[in-house]
C-alpha cells in the first residue's frame, strides 16, 4: 500500500501553490503566469516510459486541440529529469510540454508525493483563472487514469 506524503492534498477552492519549474520547451514554466489568462490542468504522473503514463500523455497529445479549444493549458508533471522527459516526449511525438518536478517540491506542495515510492500519485488539479482549484482528483492506484472525455467534461463543468 502506498501512502501520500504528510501534506494534505489540495481540494476544490484551495489556492494552488505557485511554482516555477523546468520543462521540455527549454523554458521554465511558472503557474501564476497563466492567472487571469488561461485555466491550467496540472496532471501529475508517476514516471515517464511506464505503460499507463505513456497512454495518458499520448491521449493528451491526441486531444490537444480539444483542451486548447476550452482555453486550458495541459501541464503534465513528473519527478523525471528534463532530459528523460525530452526523450519521452520525442519518442511518442507528444504535443504537450512536460514539466520536471525532479526535487519533488511541487508534488509535496500539492500533497500528492507518494512518500514510500518518492514519486507522485497520478492526480489532476484544474486551476482556475483566479488561481484556485476548480476540480481535483487523485487516483487510488497509480495504474489508473481518468479518460480525457471525463476530464474535458469536468473542465466544461468548472466554468460558471
């Protein structure tokens, strides 16, 4: 059985902790830079090159235009290094840039670090224009994932 880090996971209505991290774009990404401009789907995934993570990130790429059409930036985050994430992205021709949480600071701040495995749970946080969490879901099993249809439905429900 895996246990989450001692930090309590964020809930709907909580202010999303700001962060700046390196990404596969070659640029650092700062969450607060999207505030008042675009909602952000933070999609924590355990490890690059694993079967469920590969399927999930390829799905995000396949449905890239649907997320963009809802004015949502998809920001997948894992504890892998930037070089590993770049190789993963290139191998699978992904359209989304991946964010490295190599020091595990973001996973800790969001309460999704699996303390006994030292990688994050598979978790989703939709951050609204005001910087607050509009929707949150943490998978009980890292081998499970939400479908993009469900995520897109939640994104549509989040506006209002």
